């Protein structure tokens, strides 16, 4: 019923991975930086109940404009 969601945005690879339990579903959000930035993967500090691409894209926009904000990653 729940399938992981993958897409690319501004050179970043994005993955929303679902943890499905009998009584609860949580989403974990990961981004991988572009190859030119060392291609590191980070888990984002986003509500596990938010599955909107716009939320992740907004964080990426902020990273592109201001650099990586470590307060937004685990």
C-alpha cells in the first residue's frame, strides 16, 4: 500500500522511506547532495507524518541558497 517515493530536485536525490506498522505509518526523509558536493546522504528533521514533496524541496532551496543547515539534518 505504501511505496517509497524518490525524485530529484536541483541535483539532489530525494527519498521518502515509509515505515509501516500495523497501527502507524511514518515517513523518513533523506537527501543526497549532488556529486559536486561530495554526494553525502542526510536524514532530514521533518515530521514523520509529512509526505509532501514541497516540504523537502523547500529545505533543498534553503540549502542551495544558504548552504547546509545542520539544524535541519540528523
